C-alpha cells in the first residue's frame, strides 16, 4: 500500500471533473500506481453515476459532469493497462514515467530538454499555457537537498522514481506530498538513484533564510 495518498477532497474533485487539467494529470498518473486510490475514485464515480440516473428526468446534472462520470470506468480500465505499459520507453528515464504523463513529456526527455535550476535540480516545464498552475517534471540528484522553502499556495508532488525525505516523512514511487500555504519544508533526495517527481503548484514557492531571500528574485515566476 502506498502510504502517502492524495486527500479525499482531491480524489473527489478528480472524479467529478472539477479538478484543473494539471491536477487531473497528477491524480491520473497516481492512479496508475495506486490500486487503493483507484478503488476510491471508482466508488466516487459510482455514486455520481447513481445521482445522474436519479436526475435524468429533471436534467439536474450538467452535461459535462454526466459525460465525465459515464466515461470514468473506461478511464480506470485504461489506467490498469497503463500500469502494464509503464516499463516500455526509449530511455531509462522515460521508461519510469507512467501514462498518461508520458504523453506530455516523453519527447522532451528524449531530446534532453531539462532546464538546470541549480542545487542539483533540473526540470521540464509542462502545460505552459496554464495561467494559474505551474506544472513540471522535476529531477533531484541522488543525495541532494532542495533548499528550504515556504509555500504561497498549494503544491502537490508525485514521486515517479527514487525517493525523498522531508520534515513530514519519506516519499517513494506513487506517494503524493500535499503542501499548503505557510508550510515550510526541505526535501532531500535519497542517496543513489535520482528522484523524479511531477510537481503541480497554484502559486510560486519562496526560499527561506538569508540566502533564500537573495535568490528569490532570480527564481520567482
């Protein structure tokens, strides 16, 4: 069992179709790795399906929600297939990225389009047309520390390979770390393999401490 699963609120937003695209991408990728979360989403969607059946005569349910729920079981079936396909890839890094995320980043990985961010960290921006959310693939070199930082908004980090530890625990493949405004932490990648994550945030982070205050103008979006 994956110890750090997404909150019920996040899974419910995904199941109902209320989550924004970057958040949906993160949850969908997590679902390919976590049977427990898939069961929860299936339960939420089954409840939604019953509500739709009851509301058909009155048209009380918006068409968008109805279509999302009616297609949900097919999506979950695809998720199971994607788990089996997760080991197929052209490069060692791409092979560790499960679908549906691979469709968003495989070409950039194969073309080595990583952007160095210092501190042993590099990333590949995704869904750059989003106005509210930052979404990117993050790689932390094994044994390296991400500078301690504060969160101005919400941040979700899904571990795809390797692992990291922060003040709240140890996070490995499939785990999701949810951080909210005002939470400060310093992730440290485990020695050995690089830690690869999908990160989605609805506000920029702010480095803390004297050095962080000097660097913030250069890393702010």
